[in-house]
C-alpha cells in the first residue's frame, strides 16, 4: 500500500472527483463483463485521520472464491472509530491510505469462477474483511461503493429486507458465531439443531450473554436460541421486551447490583455452557456468575478494555484491566479469551452460519436483522458523521449510512 505521502497526493489529485458519485444505473449485468465501473471510497489517510476522505478508488474484480457487491448501505462498528482514535496502537498492520469498514449490504455485480450459491443480481448482506490481519486489503473494505467479499462471508437476503436493515448483521453475527460455535471458545451445537427432549422435566442448557442489546448480543441471543439453548441476558429495562422477542429466556438489569445473584438463583442447578461478555465491566460480571454456577467456566470476551476519557495511555489501561481480570478469573476458577471478529472467516464457522443457516432463517423469519438501524443519511461523506454518532453511544440500535 502506498505511503502517507502518497495518500496526501492522492487526496489532492482527487479532490474534485470526490464530489462526483458514480452512477449505479450506468452498468447492466452484461456490461460489467465488458467494462469496469468507477469506484469511490471513504479513505482512512493517515495516523489519527479524521475525517475520512472521500475520493476515487480502484475497482477490483473478484478472484475464484470472491464476489463483488455494489453497496446499498453500510454500518458502523467500534473497530472503525477506535482505529481513528488510536492509530497504529490498534490494527498495526494497516498501512495508509486504507478503506475501513466491516458491515455492508447490496447487490452482487460480479462472481468468481468457483462461487456457488450466489449469483449476479442477488441481494446480499456481507462481512467485509479488509481489516483482518491475514487479508489487510482495501479492496475488501466496506466503506466504498464496490467491495470484494469472500464467498463464505455472504448471505442472500429476502426481497422484503432493506439494505439498511440487513447491513446491521454481519460483524455482530460473525463475532457471536465465533464465541458460541468455534471450538476454542464455547464450542456449542450448530444453529438450527433441534433440542433433544429426553424427559418431561428436562430443561435446556443455559448460555449467559452479558450485554444483550448490543449488536453482538442481539445476534448471539438468536443464534444460541436457534441451537436449542436457554439464553440468560442483561440490558437496561427499556430493552427487556425487545430481547425477549429475539429469543431470550430471561432478561436482567445489568446495572442492578443484585443481578449476579438473581441470575444464579434463576438458573439454580441447571448446567451452564459458558458466557459471552460484551460491554463495560461485562467480563468481571460473567466471571462472578460462572464462578457460582454448575457447568462451563469459560467466558468469551468480546469487548476490549477502553478508558472513559481520552487521551490517555490505552496500553497501560488495557494492561491493568487484564491483570485485574486474570486475578479475578483465577480466584473464581474461570477461563477467559478474547474473540476476534473475523476469525470465523478462516474456519468452518463462516460457512455454517452464512451459507447453511442464515439465508433460510432470514427468509422464514426464524432469524431477524437486529439491532434496529439508525440511518444517518446517504453517501460516503456521511460515514464520518455516523462514526461520531456511534461514539456517543447507542442502545439496541446500529448506526447505518445508505449509499
């Protein structure tokens, strides 16, 4: 990738072009095989680069196991604004200029020679992997008009689901699926597995999800419930009904000091298969819950320790947070491990969820796109405003930009 100086040169040379949106109606499916469309991206141009710079970007054809999606909407995640705030302290392999972004939904315009199950013209949601360390390629970033997608990270969506609704799913889904089903995390039964009923008093095993109203939480609740587990989750009281509608068996107030004991009393002697920790102080809470329960003593950690105020030494903050968590975990006999939001792309979990489970589950209503989208306008130039909105915090929503 080019140097920061090259990024600066590119920004100045494409200033006028950045104001010209490519026409999405200009190219028919046939014409895509004859002619490459113009592309634009919201570029991350350098250390602590804010705002993102809208400018021209190359159009990259797919390889054998890839597709190209013309994005109709993209969503914002903490990973993108944390990269802007922390520069090389986070995702240090990324070289500027670079196209960030994980969540997108749109129309398939090209497919690789070995792609099956997805065709040109399909409406899809997809997890873009440009920020994954093994990929590290701007052509696969979501924050542009045309994104290259791996064929195991895409699902066809029903006609009635808008791109704005669909794009809230991918990163949250991938992260939740990794935590629940990957062998080195909870290693649970695959989604869609009917619960085996042995006797009239048999109750399902229990999964604890601390932070259920988050993007990862909304997806984890549905995936775990679809795999036959009872989900015990937490959120603020205003979201109790919403999480119950997603399949949670019981919902508790995360801010109540009595919640940990209430969860333990509710579950009683049933077997717990592990916990997913999402959000501030969630890991400590999950450790305390599992330490008092029968079953697995494993916590999948989704949230990265982050200070209340900036600037400060994020490295020191993270180190001290990890030390405190390790001490607590050892005292309670619990193990913890961080979840990578894209690791499923490199093993069987991606195909299990995106290819085998999600298309039919969306079409039948067994799985819904959640949380609800909060649309912040249309166009690549609205992505930075959407990032600012996300940084201020959202509950049971995901910040989205239409394209």
